[in-house]
C-alpha cells in the first residue's frame, strides 16, 4: 500500500473537521439525540453498497416544480426561484441518476406538517416538497418559492434563516446525504445554532450562491448549490 492509496481507493474518508459534531449544546435538539456511547462499526452488506436503485419512471413530470406540483386553481404566493447545482463524488466526477429530494417552508415560513403550529398562514397551492434525478452531467434543478424564516423554540427570540432541506442518494445507502441549503446575505445566518454547529470551515459549503445565468428574466432568481456526496470535501451533513 502506497501513501497515495487513500486517494485512489474506492472511497476517501470525509474530512470530519467540516462536519457538525453530534453534540452541539447551542442546538438543543442535538443534546437529546446525540449518542451517549461510542458507535460500533458493522461490516457492510451487499445491499448497503449497491442499493437503492431509482428509475425516472417513478417520477412525475412536475415533481421538481414546486410551483405547479400542488397548484389547485391558483399558484403559490412568494418570490419564485430556481435552485440548481451539480452532485459530485469525492473525485469531482458527476453522480448520475442520483435521487434528490427537497422539502421547505412556504413563503410565510410555515411547513405543511401537523406539528408546525406557527401562526403564519398555510398556502393551499404549495406543499414544499419535490424530487428529481440528476442527469448525465450530475445536474439537478428545482423551481420553487423562496422559503420564509420562522420562529423556533431553541432559545428566546430564535428564528431559523431561510433554508431548503436536501436528501440525496448516490449509488448506495452509504452515500446518502441529508443537509440544508442556505441563502447568501441572510442576516439570520450568524445567529442560527444549526449552521453555527457546523465548524466554520464547512459553513460556506452550505450557502448557495446567486447564479445570474440561471435567473429567468422577469420570472425567477437563480441559485446554485453544488453537493459532494463522499470524501474529504463532502458537503456537511446534518450529523456526523
């Protein structure tokens, strides 16, 4: 084994210095769900390294259009945006046919979920959920509404910045990534314990950048958010 074997092997170990610790006292939920004992490594099974396999036949034509996929006699309220990006592996190769799922609050900062009792209104034409698969270049694309900030009970006068949740599957369960995308220039970013729980070096990887080439004239602003599924430059996960 040479000193470069970790570079050319099937997988590179992620750089854990950019990922959030399981226990982040400023983020109250992490205190309850962080493991109390050391984790135990198990031998990978064949199903973990070869599955799941998704087909485009399982997706509907509007699954990646959150503006139209739940419209009932009207359109969602809010600023329209296009979110796109590329999904790569640890060697910056495109990850093709990866399932990308998103969920988010509406423009008023309200989720369509029974546990969300925030006083902001629900939007009858918006669920906040969508999915797509990456193309041959590893690219994904969603059309949606800019999510609103919302209060939460982490600490007094706590507000979550605008964000979109992402869940991605690569070639196997081992490459699944759950993370959040934030928007540039949001004044709530420095105050957010969730983003603050990510080491400083990893935070820029979670903030999208404005993309004028994707912006649709008179229709929607464009944002680019690239994601790395494995390796040293892996996009920070919600937990380690």
